[in-house]
């Protein structure tokens, strides 16, 4: 095992950027090194420069948008595996769930880590010229990832019903009686 932290559930990492070329080149270098491949795309494959130009054609529908590049990675727990077509479907479901239902995208799979993961590069500018909102995107992504874990039969984080935070009633009782709650003592 590597010295990385164990992944116990699917994790998404989102980045919004200004430049398609940089993120496309990053992924192309993985492909060139034999540790990456394109799983799915709705733009023409070609050189990174050609792909950048194609993304930028649609981006020009909103020339004042500072950050048109959406880049996310979806990282599975070490114990979970998906076939390439399942990973493609997961990536498209994620895009749709985040509002990228009419956008340019490329889904890459990387094999340079012990855990299975994909990278998605998408244009925040839709073909219609609308922009995909980034309002509360981390919160929305987290909720979507939990739904996708169920849909794709991935390891799900078990939520505990108990908490180590004292309730209002426990605090009031402690103040009234002077007795420290057992849970607090055990902590």
C-alpha cells in the first residue's frame, strides 16, 4: 500500500479554471505515458490545440466569463472497481446531475493511482450560450456523489445516528443540576 490516505467512499474534487489548454495537456500527458485514456467525449479527438480551439468556440458565447473550465475528478474507494463503460456512464450521470446536460466534455480514466478514478473536463458554457451555475456546487456534488454510490453499487459511507455533541436539553440539565453528562465524561 502507498502512504496515501485510504479512500472509504467516492470523492469528487472540483476545480474551475480559465484555460482549457492546461487541463487538456495534463490529461494528454497521462495518455502519452500509458496511464490514461479517453473513455468518452462529445468533441472531436485530435491534438490538444485542436481540442482547445473547439472548447473555445463555444466559450466565446460568453466572452466575459472568467472561469469557463470545469475540471473534476471522481475517485472510487480502493475496494471498488468499475468497467470502462460503467465509468463512462457514471461520468455522464455526474455531468447531467451537475447541470452539464448540453455541454462539451471529455471523460478520462487514469491508472496512475491505486484507486480507480476519472477526470472530467467540461465547458461551463452550454451550446445554448447559458452558463452552468457554480452556486453551491460543492454541496450539490456531495449529494450527487452519494446518489451515484447507490446507483453504481459502490461503497457507501455509513452515517452514525449518534453524535458527540451535547443536546440543548443535556446542557440545560447539566447547568441546572451541576452533574456532567456521562457522554461528556466518556469523551
